[in-house]
């Protein structure tokens, strides 16, 4: 939820963090371009039940400038010390290193790259929805996703390597049968689906998948 995220360098003239959770791809958040934050722009998260294996979902901005600015390569930093949430840039910061002073306190836990391979259902725009899987070196309560490169990485107004997006979600990578949609499928339907999948796999491997098998698989699904 929006209560669990923060962005100290969020742009004040457009977008908002609320947009990342409103389900509307036509709204968006935008880190600053009008002020000067020459270090890494980041999204901060609070994880009540820390996990080490995570899946990040990011949906590109749908309106103007949608072709550039979405996070691509990122570094995940973390801490379990609540006091570190107040640690940001150095006093009087002027260089990228001084704006990244907080990285002397926070710990680098992992790296990842978003892959934008899916279309968005609301806008039908291709290559809009991206996922990234990251295995952290340790689970911690507080995370910062620092954006190192962006899609069409080029525009740097006032020294800002800003990023933007319309939706954000964070998932634990391990299957949770209490939350998974598969747990709601009746046993008999699940059994038929598994049998149809196995039969289809065998026939496809032999290069002889029949229309009847494909129809059975479709009906089971």
C-alpha cells in the first residue's frame, strides 16, 4: 500500500505515490526532475514480514513520455534499523557521491533488471508490464530500490536520473497456498487439468499433438 512506500526525491509538480496503487494506468508517480538530486533516485519500502526472495512488478507510465523513464537496472539496499530511514543525502550535497551518502549506512542486498514483456490490459500497450525477481542476501524490514538505468536512459534534467511509473507491486517469490489462485480450484478440476497437461506434453514431445488432446486441454483449463 502507499503507506508502506516513500520517495524522498518525488516530483512536486506532477504525479504522486498514490498513483502506484490506484489501479489506473493513466495516473503515475514521477521522481524529481525540477529540483536537483544528482544521486540515485529510489523507492523506499517497508516490509512487515521480511522475505529474501521477492518479485517486483512495475507498469510503465501510459501518458506523455511513456517510452522513457521506467526503471530498468536497479540495486536493492536494505536495513532493519528504523533510524536509517532518516539517512539520505549529506548536508549541502552537490555531487552524486554526496547524494548517495545514505549508501554508507544501508547495505546492498541484491541487483536485478526489469523485463517489460507483457501488454497492459487497460491500455493494450505492448511491453508495458515488467517483472523482476531478486534474491536478497538477507531479509530485512526496510528496502530501497535504487534505479541505476532506465528504459531509454538519456534524459537527465538538472542532473536528475528520474524514474516514473503507473503501478507497483511487490510479491514474495515462494508459493503461498492461502493466497494462490490455484488453491481455489476444485480437486476434480485440478486433477483433470494436470492429466490433460501431461498428455499434451507427451504428444507434443513426439510431435503428434492431436486436435482431440488440445480440445481436452482447453476444456480442462
